[in-house]
C-alpha cells in the first residue's frame, strides 16, 4: 500500500491507529489488527499521488490490464477475469493484474470462506482499486474516442464464453459493456441488433427476478431501442415481451406514466392478437391506471376483460339493491355450508380461463375499494367469491377468501365467520405458494380488518409489515403503500414508539415523491400530521385536511380516505383535550360497512371525550351515549381481551368517577392500568394513569394523584409523546404549588 516508501509507511500506520484499525492490546500485550479492514482502508494523498504518477510509466501490457479492470468500476471479480482470459485478446489479463497487485495498483478484497469457523479463513475473490483516483487514472488511459469500442470488446469477449457459466453476474456484466456501445450497435445489421435485443431481454428478465429493477429498466430500454423498424410485424412476440418487461421495471421504479404509455402502445400494436396472448399486458395496464387514479377507466377495462372471459359483470349503474342483497345472502350461505376441511382441501383448478378470471376479479375488487360505494364493493366481492367455488381453487383464491372475510366482518357483521374465512385465506396462501403481490393483498385484507377483532394489534401490524416488505422487494410501490396505510393505525393503537413510526412515514413519503403518481400521499400526510401533534412537533392539526373534506362525496375522495381522516382526527382531538371536536369526528360515520376496528376504537375515544364534556356541561344525555360506547367495546372484548379489555375498564372507571362511586372507580382504574400494561399498550397505560391521577386529585387524595401522574409521565415518555409529558409536568407543578 505504501510502495516501500518509509515515510509513507509511517504515515499509513499512523492513519490506521487513528481509525482504530491498529491497536495495542494491554491484556494480550501485543498489537492487534483486522487484516480485512486494513485491506479495505483507503490510501493517503501522498501515496495516491505516487501511484498515479507511477501508473503512466508501466509496461503497455500491464496498463492494458488496468484499463480493462477500470471499465468494471472500482472492482473486478475473479470470475470476470477468468471469463475474459479465455478470449484471445485478454488471454494474459490475469497475470498482468497480479503484477498490478504486487505494484500496489490493486488490492484483494477478502471474504470469509467459512463464517462458522473460529479461525479467520478468507478466500480472495475480488480485486479492487485502492482509491477512486487510481481507477480514474487507469480509465483515463483509454482514449475518449475509443471507450465505446473498448467496452464493446470486453462485452463481446464475456459473451463469447457465457455458455460456460450460468452466472447472472457475467450476463449482466456482458450486457452492461455491450450497451455502453449502443451507438455502434445501431449501425449493425438488423439481424445483429435483434440478437442484442434478445440478449437485453434475457438480462432484463433475470434482473427483474432478482429485484434489480433499475438495471432491468436500463437493459430493456436499450433492447427496445435496438429493435429495427417494423419489428412489431416481423417480431411481434419479442417486441411484446421487451415492452411488457420494460413496463414492469418502470412500474417498480415509480415511473407509472411511462409504464402506462408503453403498455397502451403495446395494446394498440397487438390489436389483432388473441386476447389470451395479451392478458398479462392488460393486467399491468389496469394496475397503472389504478395507480394514476384513472379509476373509471381501470374498472371499465377490467370489467370488459372479465366479460370476455365469460363472467357476467354488470355495470355498477344498473346494479339494483335487490341484486346486492340476494348475491350477498347466497354467497354467505354457500360458504357457511363448507367446513374448514373442505375449504383447505378444495381441488386445484387446471382451467386456465377460470384462473385468468380469478386474476382479473382480484384487480376489479381492488379498484372497487377506492371507486365504488360500499354495497357495490361487497357485491362484487361476493360475485368473485362465487366464481372461486366454480372450478376449484387457484393461486388467486387466497386473495378472494381474504376479501370475502372482510365482507363477512364489516358488511354482514359476522366477525366469527369472517375470522374463520380469513384464516383459511392465510392457510391456502401457503398451500399455493402465493407470489409476493398476492400475499401482500392477503395480509392487507385479513390483518387490517378481520384479525384485529381477535388477534393483538401488534401481531396484526407485524403481518401488515410483512406484506409491506414483500411488496417492496417485488417493486410494487402501490401495494406496499396500501399495506403501510393499514399498518400505521394498528401500530398507533398498539402503542408503537411515535418517533420510529413517524420516521417510517417520512421514508414512505420520500418514496412517494419519487413516483410519478402519488395516490397514497394524502393518507401519509394525515399520518404525519397526527404523529407530529402527538410527538409535540406541532401544536395543532393542519387545517388543510380539516372537516370540509369529511362531507365531500366524489370519485376523487374515496370513502376509505374520509373514514381514515375522521378516525385519526378523533384520536388526535381527544389527546389534545379537544373533546367537542373529537365528538364531531366520532359522529362522522361514513356509511354502512365501515371497518370494525375503526368503529370500536372510535367508540372508545368517543366515550372518553363525552365524559370530558360531561365534566364541563353535566348533561345526562352524554352519559347515556357513553354507556352505548361501553356496550360496543364490551362486545368486542369478548373476542379479544388483549385489544379491548383495558378499554372496557377505563370507560367503567370514568363512569364510576362521574357518578361519585369512588371505590369502584379506583378499582377500575387499577384494572385499566394493569390491562394496558399486560397488552403492552404503553400509551393507554399512561392514559389510565393520567385519568386516575385526576380522579384522586378531585377526591383529595394528593399522594395517589402524584403517584399516578409520575407513572403517566414515564409511560408517555416511553411512548415518545413530548406533548403529553409536558402536559403531565404542568399538572405536577400545579399540584406542588397548591400544596406549598
């Protein structure tokens, strides 16, 4: 690393000591170092200047080898060197790179060959330039006018030996270098350009499988550029495959407009092609329309496809209420007659038309959630559920069962049946080894609504996070956002630390900003606004998303968004002590069929808000409404003590407190505190302590009041709500001043 220069050697050793890569161990009484980390260490400026100056005077063969290595970036793998060495032009590459290693122009990167071994054994697999400046100097040896040709020759040399390996690394590297010479390729005969387009198609397809979407987009874009004129007529399949995968990569990268435009062009070019041969293109095109919020066109296209596949999908405008009721009742009866065993062992469908229909039904229902009224959403879900039973289960059946479980829970209001079907959805998902996109939809449907009435909020949030991660790994930013939108309220009500949750929202907003379409940005802004208030970063809710939106009814404002807005506004208003505003949001029930999780949690905070109002206004009508909230939360606690029992105790404590039943109130507050602690709801543990503190203060028990306030402050601090910590500090200070 220091080329034998004593001064540079001392300087380099000194830099290693400053970076703690070389240390004296007093316990072992010797110098210790990490050889791998030392190899990775960058050179000092003096050594760098020495190397770049020395580079110019190297033998021509050695300079040629360094020029080749520099074309690969900062490092070149052993496998790439071996593949290039098989070609006549680069047959001595390996030996000259070894010379460069001895001269200090390259270093070996060590990788553990046996990580489970106690011995530090390494296998040298990669050579790296010791500094970017050395690599730049080596690359600068290539004449600027010859660089395209140089990359081309490297790519062709790798390509000539690619049959000997199935390595993605070599394929990607070969295509990358060849594509650096696109200007040369465009002048080649049509036959050669077609073969290069096919090579880019192969590389793009493999890159998508590896989730390397940026690389895939680059390969496929060049492949499309290389297609000769009139290729759609002579080479239709190649053109369709290239443009379809290019659109997939663009969609994954958030280039929704580009993907949609490319797919629309494909559909126009393939006008005379059989529908079965372009179903994948239509499916992705519908998804881009959905992402662009062109919901009417997306629904229309999806409905047309389903009718072409033999399904009878009525236009929403001519669907009657009687049709909805009859279809829902019929579907409920069909599934009620099927045992768990029959459902899980349902025969597997081999009918491709049926499988295709199930696939497009999944998309039509997904679009319906954001474009149709709730009765129609559940009507189409039930039609899909009936289709699911006609010819055996398939890979899209888990998604269908998950959606139907939502209908059973939220529309028919039979949570037991809903949970049963939801669990069947998860089990059949494992049976069919469902792909990531469908798995994300299953997780979203089951764990955002159905399972929350039975399983802990935290466990449901974990499964939604799994769906979120699966979607991200497959480049489906839309489905990732859908899971995140459902996950955040679960985490919020589950007592997750507010600061980490806020950071997750900011990260997703940054991803949304990179997309050409921002369908989920309004949801994320609601979350950010809510969290900013709870954390204490802002004192009031943002007026731009206030109550004027709640009363809107238009295609551009989905009911779910309005419901989500009112739900979180209720939560924020209560925590801010704005009880009348909380009551206002609680009473904004956006139609029948709302998510049960939202209804129950809304009733809890509604009831607490009404108690707060009663302390100021003393109206008996408020107490009657609190008792109704208590009944709803009690019913929910029968299915999930973990999620709702502490809330029952807290509502009972507040009712006892305003009724003057001191002993009962104290008992219920303690049970509420213990219940929240047991369920790991740190925020509601703090809330129960806070309300208990106020109760003791009103009854004159200052000791227990202070004890509960200190406990509340600790909980709120752990939750991450500085706003509540400051509020409790104020109460403690006032009590101390009053005592003095």
